[in-house]
C-alpha cells in the first residue's frame, strides 16, 4: 500500500471532515483513507475525549485512540503533533504518498514533507461526490429549507402587521409592547432568529437590509426600516443535528413601491422564474445565468460601474448547498453541467445605489426533467 487520503481538522466548520466522519467534533482530529484495490477504508484517530463516542456515532470504518500513535511518533523521535501521529499511522501502513484537501494546514504539510512523505493537494474537495446528494441528504435539506421558509413567514407577517409613521419609518404594531417605536433591521432579525433557534437551527448573519443597504448583496443591514423602500431578507440557517443548510431570499416593501422598483422586482421575478424553468439534468448552468442576464439587459437593467459603484446583476445566479452553504456546482457564466440530485439555489438580483436591491432565491433539487422546489414559498413585494 502506498497512497492514502489525509484530513486533519475539526468537523464543526469543515464540511469534508463532517461528510466523511458523520460526527461533530470541535477540535482537530485525524482521518486517513487507506486505498486498496479501488476501495478506501476510512480510519479515524481521535483523542480519549472523543474516541468512545466516535466508535458509536461516526461513519468511519475504524476508530482508533490517537494516544497510541502519538506514543509511536515519540518513539521515532518526532515532536508531538497531529501530523506526526498521522505520520506514524501512515508509516505503519506502508504509506508514503498522501492526498490532502486544498486548504490543508501548511504547518502539517511541511512536517509531513520533512518526515519524507509526498503531499499532494486536491484541487477542490476530497469528496467531489458531495455535489450529488443522497435521498437522505435531500430529506435533511428539505427540513432545513422548511424551517427557513417558516422563519421568512414570521418576518413577513411581522412586517405586514407594522405601521408607518409620518416620517416614513416603519413602527411596531399597536398590540406590540413596543407599539409606536421605529422597527429596525435588528428587530426583524430577532423575529427570524428566535424562531430558528427554537426549532433546532442556527442562523448565520441573517440579512435584513433596507433602502440603500439592500444595494450591497451581503450587507446584513442595520438601523431603521423605512417605508416604501426595498427590504432584502436572506435567511440561511444550519441544522444543529446534521449540519445541512437552508437558504432563501425574498424582497419586500412596507407600503408602496415606486414604479421603477416595481419594474425591477418584476424583472427579477421573471428572471428567477426563467431560471427555475430551465433547471434539469444535463443543462449547462452558464445557459441559465446568461439567459437571465440577457433578460435583465433587455428590460433596461444593465450591469456595470455607475458613479463609482457596481450596479446591476454582478453575482452568480446560484450555488450548491449541502454541508456548506456555498459549494459546487456554481450557477454562473463559468458553467457546470447539472446532474440529478444536485441541490442548488436560483437567486438572481439587481442592485442600484439610488434605488436599492431586489433578490429572490429558491432552493431546488435537480431532477431528470425539471426540479423539485424545496422553498415552495410565495413571492410578494408589497406588504401594506
């Protein structure tokens, strides 16, 4: 045996490690994939704190106490570290060549190379098969998106119940304990995130961006909510139990939208509908993105720099979602061929500093002749 795959990290925030181990571990540990006759056996080396739990709960083929391998490394005269423990394990199994993730820690790689191992980085994930979801994964993603949609409904219902004062600011509804106070992005975010936490999902930088803030796609939003202005709400929580994500976006106006904003919203609505209709196995995602861009151009919404600021549609149409909130495939001008059971977003948007932003996002499963929409939530602009 001469080659293996090697990961050294925690699994809380590294999707490849969570994917292969099926176990949440906050601190770095070692996983080795020993290759033999086109098969890989996955071995985990874990600390006394984690090893017994891993033997019961993990997906790994074999689980070992890492103390044994730290001791073997020490006997070899090597400095104690996770990389030397991994080296001792690899040496014992006749491995000299390892493939590691593209973002494998440089310190560990350097130590392995110093010990005589050949270390080759993978160009992307060690598990390219992650782009194709199992039906079990789709069930988990469906649950995550259901909670996401329910939290969006909480926000929508709350905003609809609010009032508008003479200064054009949105105020808490009359029956609320803070009746008459100005509503903020933070208050709407609290409505969303309180619900999600209670349902076993962890919200992450939920976007509630109003007015000019909505023209910056990743501005979380802060401060007062104004009437008659776009409010982009983008919610992407992670399930505590499994680590899978939901993702959806809606754009609202409390009150009346301007004619220009209405036109912009209708254009994005049509663009998203076009993109959703195009999703099916075998389609090049570049065709989806380019078709939406052409529609926006035809409607007069050009992309480019105006007054020193980027405007128009200047991000991709979508991305894969799974154990990472952004993963392959990408729905963009770079292109990727869709395959059955990929899970992607379709989220076109338009952004102009003098108008604000509009974005609509749904999460879908690619099927042979179309897609299953996991978001399954209405699209409404004005909340009077």
